[in-house]
């Protein structure tokens, strides 16, 4: 789609969560979901947001912006997530509008669109960057060839920007054995990443037989694996919510 065509198309929202205390650590935020994602990650629990179309039940961006006007002083921030929020042509403009209202701006992304991330970085206060796997192994998670190349480029842009961020990985033993996790931690450490969060797989919304048919051991990934990871990246943690 050309820029002219994009300009005639309003933002495609997939939903809005008015209040969240867990999507931007330390801040009370409104979460705006953007529809559309070029990847098909096995563990995706929002498959309805993969298609690039506005969800019928979602408010428009204009309605959301009007609602935010009345939440100044009550909310700290607005978080854009998805799907993949960088799929939205209007995202940099939306972020500018949010900043003009006095809110902090955060982004959850897998980095599928480095050029748009570069546009957004000057407008961001914090980024939750979803690292799927060691970059050479991305296709095993995303089911899309060369997806690791875009993710690697985006992470480099993020690190160079100086914007505060964390890297997090949704983990499942069918996708990430200990060797893969240690390789990933090593790659992130070399690039200067300090905060690495492991997020255990959630079955809710997931449709992948590969993951749903394999039981997860109750103690996985286990204290020994975590200890090895922390020798590489001391600020490795597990987030269960």
C-alpha cells in the first residue's frame, strides 16, 4: 500500500484496555492494541489480531483519544501493543498525539518493521522488546523466513537509541531448550542488553498443536538453568503474569 493510500485509511485498532498496572512496569497505563502482524508465532495468544483489519467491537482512534483527554492526571502512560503495533502506518502520529496530552509512551514490539521503529524511537519512553529465539532460529517460532533479520536490526536500533527497554522471551520446551536459551542470553549480553525476562507459555488463545500437545514440566526451566542464564545475564527474571 502506498503512503497516499495509507493516509486515507484510519488506524486499525484491535482493542483498548483502559487500565493496566503490568504492561509498563511501575506505571498505570491504558493499553491500545493494534491489529495486524506479519508473523505467526506458535505461542501467539491473540491470533484474532494477526489480520490487518479493525476489530468491529473496538473503538476508533479518535474515540480513544477523546477518552484519554479525560484521563490526564489519572493515567501515567499509553502502551501500544498488538498484534505488531509497528504494522500501523499512523503509529508515530498517534504517539505524538499521546505525548501532547502529557502521557508517557510505551511500546510492545517484536521489531518486525525496523524503519517504523526508527520513526517511533524519539517518541518513546520505554519498550518491551519480544525476542523470539536466537536470531538464526526465528523461523522455528515465527514460521516466517528471515524474520530474525528484522528483529536483529530493530534491537540494534533500540539499543543505540538510549530508550529504556527490556527484552523478554515467551518460552516453551518445544521451542527453547537450555542450549537455545543460553545462546540467546549470550547474544543479548554481547549487544549490551541488561534486563532479560522469561515469560512461561500460556495456553489461553493459543492454537498451535506443537505447543498444546506437549506438557510443560512444573519446574521448567528449573533453578539450574536460571542460575546458568544469570551467569551470562545477571538481571534475568521470570514473569508469570
